[in-house]
């Protein structure tokens, strides 16, 4: 029986056996709620960094009235619309809380799961198809994998919010491209929405041009050339091209009106030929790690084997879905346009990572087998692959040979999805026994000590600055400094240059930090009153020429 016949058979189910709209809403809500629960649990255990705290600190400034971050100098991927604005919005509602470093990424992840379900489940489709699609999304995404104390899927500034914006933009592109004989006003509204979402996403993270908007524009242009009579196929690339152009100039426009400025810190060259194999190995290990099936360094037991098997099935479904669409990117029997967009974005990203010196920049001998920092570039491929899995699973099951086999496949898929929702959040026992990092961490202890001693304006090496600032409930501000010729100078990167107008009250750093800041650098730059050691941080309290009593009170 061919695919069309199987789908027709599904449609022939009696009306009483189909879910109502409310049943679908509850189905989607249940999977989304499970994803949010597991994401919150996992994110609270991750060790935050100054990179992941960047948007929270910037959100403080927005809430305080600096809406366009005037005076700030940011990297090319500024994350202003995708991360900073959500942090500012939630801080405006709840106040400055370190827990936002957990809540915002978890909400973003759950919203992506919701968007993925919306892209796969429709009331007009048969009940079985919607169950299959939803179960595939639940299996892949309902419970993020524990891959260690650093997981780019649940940290801010790691492209997850960018992928969410890109997915919405691609759905709008597909809607415009299929807009023949539809409501003209709705088509214009979809075009305007595409313009806004795409430009904001691209302006926040130009990496989206690699895994979404660039390859999708190419797909739309080829589609328009192949079907010149279809007006809608000519309109879609025009809307997207205009949105890309606006997104590229938007940061420049913000800077021109007095907002933040950006600077490119991206290596835009190909990886050296001898290092190409290393890139491929890091790409493979990073993808396996993000899916939770990288067994390198694991201690095997029942729980570990169970989770490896569960996530291995999820990876197998994603690979099958991507392979099926990749075979139908061109030719007579092309896949649905939206699916081809997702697949083209994934293939473009994988090729870029394999060939990019930027991807290889973070590879170390220690991390090459476990993904390391470069695996943050693979997050879009994992998330897009999950959406493709949800969209392709009904067709993959429909091509199975007999009804009994199809029913068995459906039952196994639903069982695996249920296990992922219920038990997918299992963690290693040593992790479960540890206190949650967000509730008990060294930066928060240091920030609390500084606040108790009236030290609220200081300096420090980059990897301490944003993090201590974020953990202080917006009461302590630490500005980044770097050693140059034996002295410390301002490092205006991801912060406001005006913070350096006042002399610091203290300097905070960790020994053997990546910046290279040492006690000798501090002593050569500032008059030190005393030094102390708090929660793994060294803190040098400085003399204040206007308040000599500070040292007198401590002596």
C-alpha cells in the first residue's frame, strides 16, 4: 500500500475517533509543559558564564532606561532583540533576579517546542498523523539531555532564541509562498510579520544568515525560477530579501541614533586543510553530545544505557527524516517547501561548520571528543532536525509494508515519547546529589560579600565581571579590565563604556583566569588597601582618595 493510500485510510477513521480541537490543545500543552519542567530542572544545574550572563546584564540597563544600550560595545552577535529584550521584559515584571538566567532559556526552549508542535500538528490532519508528529517532537525535545554542566541548549547567547525566530520566519515564508487565491490582507500582514521577525533575528545574530535566511532565500529563488507563472513564489523571496537587507543595516541604524555599537570578532576564513579532519570529528562529537548519545567518558549503568537507547532512537528518527527530505530537495518529487527550507538550512550549517576556521577556533584536544564550546554552532541543526522529524514521521510510518507493522511502529513511537516525557529528565546520581548551581554558586557568594561590605562598583577580568554583576540582583557592577604592558586598562566589551568614568572600589578575579590578570597587574594599577579570598575569587579592596577612612576602618 502506497503512502497516499495509507493517509487516505487514516482520514477514513470515524469522526468519533478523532480528537477535537481542545484535545489537540491539551496534547500540545502537555508536551510543552513537560519540556518547560525538564528545561527548568536542567538549566538550574548548569554553570553560567559571563557569556551566558551578557543579556541579563544588558537587560538591567534597558530596564533602567537605556533602551538602545547607548555607550555599549557589543560583538557582531549582539543578541539584542532575541535575548536582551526578553530579559528586560521579565525583569520589568519580576525585578532583577539571578534566577532569570534559568527561567529565560527554559522559556525560550519551551517556546521552541511549542512552535515545533505548531509546525507539525494541525486540526485538519488525521488523528493518527497528529499523534505521530507530536510523539516525535516529544521524543526528541521534551527532555533536554544532560551533557555536563555546560549545555548551549539551555544557556542564553547560544543561538536558541535565534533558532526560534528563524523557525517563525521560515513558517511565514512558506505561508507567503503558498498564498495563491488567499486573503490579500492576510498575505500583506504575513509579509510585514516576516520583515519584522527576520530583521530583528538577523540583526541580533547574523549567524542566522548561515543556517536559515541565506539558504532559504536560495531555495525560494530557485523555486521562483522553476515556476515563473506563480506570483506568490516571486513575492516570497522579495519579502525575505528585503528583510535580510533591513536586518543587516539595523545595527548600524541603532548606532547612528546613539545606541550600541558592534564589532566583528568572527573568523571569516576557511579552516586550514590539515585541520579539516579535526573539524569533522568535532562536528560529529558535538552533534552526538547535543542529542545525548555521546558515550565518551560515561559510567555505564542501567540508567545510562536506558537514556542512551532512548536518545539513540530520537537521533535515528531525525537522521531518517533529514535523509528523506535531502533526497527530495530537487527533482520531480520534491518535498514540501517548508521541509526543504529546514533541510537546506541544516545542510548549509553542517557544511559551514566543517569548513569554518571560526568553528575550529574553540576545538581543544580535551573537548574534541565531547563537543566543547564549538557545539553551540550545531544547536540550530539539532532543533531544525527535530522539527523535520515531527513533520516526516507520519510519512515514514505510512511507507511501512503492512497495517500490523505500521500499528507496531506507532505504538513503539508513542511509548518512547511517553518515556521521554516521564523519565527523560533522569540525571546521573552524582549530579542529583549536588545542590543546584543557580541556588548555590561562587559568583553569588562573592556578590553577596561585596554588597555586605558596601563595595558596589568594581573591576575584574571578563570571566568574572558579567557573572558577578548578574548574580548580585543588580546591586554590584563589575567592569571588565585586561592587562596591557603590566597594567590594567578598560575592556569595553559587552558593557557600557561610561561605567569606567568612576574609579573602582575593588578588583575581583580568579587565579589562572583566561584573561591573564594577576595580582601584580592589580598592584601596579591601583592602590590596594587589602586583599581577601571569597568563594574562589580574589578580591582586592582599593584605597579611595576621597574616603581615606575606608582603609583606616579595616586596619
